[in-house]
C-alpha cells in the first residue's frame, strides 16, 4: 500500500458516507461505496442521491461518470478491491434510552475484518461513545483472517448537512486518532490536498479523537441553549436577543455563529450526541458533564413548548379548529432531513390540540409525511398561509424569509406571525401589516 495511491471503500452511504465517497473520488482516488440497502445502491449508481444535499448529486454523477466512484451491496467484493476502509454507518439513539446504538458500527467493522484478503486500514468516521474504537480493535483482531494486517484508527467527521460537500472537501481540521507511523502516513496521503492548503492535523489517541467529535457537538448545543436561556430573560426584561447576540459575537472569544436564539436544535446529530454523551459520561462516573448536558437538552426541548404556548396565545387561548400555517418541516434549511425536527414536533403538538395545521416545506414534505401521516401538507407558501389564523416560521428557509409580506398579509385571515427563528425583517413585515412575535425578543 505504501507509496501507492490507496483504493478506498466507504461502508454506509448516508449523508456522511455518500459525501465522503464522492469527495474521495473528487480527490482522485478510486472509491467504492457499500450499503446494505440495494435501492440506495441502485440510485447512487445511477447518480441519484436519495436525499437533498446541495452539490452532492452533481459530484456523484461526475465520478460515476469518470469511473472513479461505484456503489455496491457486496461488502466482501468492496473490501477485497480496496486498501482503506472508512466506516460511515449511523449511530442513532437507542430506543427507550439515551445510549447510542452501536449495532451497525460493530457489524460493519466486523464484516470488513472478516472480508479482508490483504492488509487494510479501517478508519472509523461515525460518531461513537468514547471507548468504542478500542473495543472495535478487539473485534477486528478476532475476526480478521490470520496473516493479514489490519489496524483501526479514528478520523471523526465534522460535516454539516446542507454544507456537506464543502465541509468534506475543505475541512477546518483533521483529527487522526490512534495512528502509528504507517497509518498516519496513509491518512496524510489521503488528505494531502487539504493538508497542503493549511488544514491542521491533530494526531492523538483513540479516546481523544472520539471525544473531540462528541465535545464539538456538545459545545455547539450548549451555545444554542445558552442563547435560548438568555432569550427567555430578554423576553421578560424587554430586551432584544438578536441585538444582544450581535453584540456578544463581536468578541471573537465568543463569536456570532450558533448564537441564533429560536426554536432550538434538532436533526440526526446534536440531540442524540448530547444524550449519548450523558449516558457514556454517567457510565464512566464523570457526572459534571451529565448535569450540564441535561440542562442543555431541557432548555432546548422547552423552546418547542414556548412556541406552542405562543401559538395558543396568538389564537386567544385555544387552537381548536384554528388554521395554523407552519412554515418549515426540515430540522434546518436546505435539507429534507426531518430527524428530531423541532418544526414537526411543534406542528404535531398543535395538531393534537385540534388545530387545522397546514405545513409547507420546499424539500422535506415527503419525508415529513412519512413520519407524520396525520399532518397535512401544502404545495405552496400561498396555500399554507391562505386563511391562516396565525403563521409560524419554524425553519428559516430563504424562500420563507424573503417572501413578500404584503402579498401574504392579503392571504392570511389574521396577519400574525411567530418568528420562531428570529429570522424575519421585523420592520418590513410590520409595515406590511403583520404583527411579528419573535421568540425571546421585543414584541
Ligand atoms: C452538526 C454539527 O454542526 C456538525 O459539525 C457535525 O458534524 C454534525 O452535527 C454531525 O455530528 O454529523 P448538523 O446536524 O448538520 O451538524 O446541523 P447544524 O448546522 O449544526 O444545526 C443543528 C441544529 O441547530 C439545527 O436544528 C439548527 O436550526 C439549530 N441551530 C443552529 C440553532 O437553533 N441556532 C443556531 O444558532 C445554530
């Protein structure tokens, strides 16, 4: 392997794996993506991405075309024809528990080890509780054929959905956990382009690498819950949390990013990662961070209740039979991902209270309808807002934020908008006749 261009397999083709595979092909490597789901494999092989991620379909189509990227459900074949194996499968929250479900990571790693026909490097990218990688080393040692050299290192991924391609091609740091001289050199070959343009590399032990990833997400979640806790105070004190966040952000020790007060965080990562952190820290007896994360989680979930209460209030005390327009279903703009979506959570709660809820989302209606079959979805913003007693901006898609408030005011029965992402231009909407109620700001 050394000195040659390594061939790459990527196990798991969700947001992380599909993007990583495409990015590796873009960097000039021969890549084979593996997934147990044959419909995913078929779609990707035809250059179709089964989820919305800007720029990814183009990149996949390009490299399916160059022949550097292919997809298969035959893991053994993929492993036999490659040298470095990236584990990119999911670690969702376990049902009825805060713990991460490690079944997929363990099964994928074991399957790779069993299929090795020549020396290989197994690189974990999935987000895992600290201590997992060390355990996987034992699984690999037991499962690999005798005489084959296989090591396990950890190289966590920090990509954001909706920015996955740029984050993968131009990461802001690279973390290599548990490498020796040989695996370190191999990873440096793979990431040579980023490293040559100045991306810092942090080489560390396995446990540190695992914890860097989890701590990064825990910190981001803490930042959001911090500003949301302050937003509650702003509301009762008559202060404006958006102006406050701008002022805080000028201190570069704090920074303005992830200080947008509002409905809070959702998605497939932040919520489950802080819970998995609580669970693992508790197991290890490190209880301070457990209490801290518990509070972060609680503040986050309370934001959803605050918006529900605001909607009830805007409808005069009861939402029964009131028409509520919900703008947004995705957990954030520019994705069709609805995992733990705060917007859908609020929509479903209001629906349960008897409101006539109509949800609109530019990309996520289909995925949302699968999860929430009792909710109704509109095809357009106009349709959702028509005759609405109150409008809720729950996901700050640009098409909503930049919509014409004069036109929308003519459609609504009652021009009241809950700006639950603090994203609207208050003056513009107010002068168009809307009553704008922010979350945690001055009314
Ligand atoms: C997050 C991290 O940002 C990535 O660095 C990480 O790699 C990824 O998880 C992961 O572990 O895979 P992602 O879940 O795609 O990425 O989404 P974010 O952009 O972090 O947004 C998370 C949530 O926070 C969204 O619901 C968003 O609306 C909310 N948010 C974000 C706020 O409520 N306020 C803010 O100021 C920023």
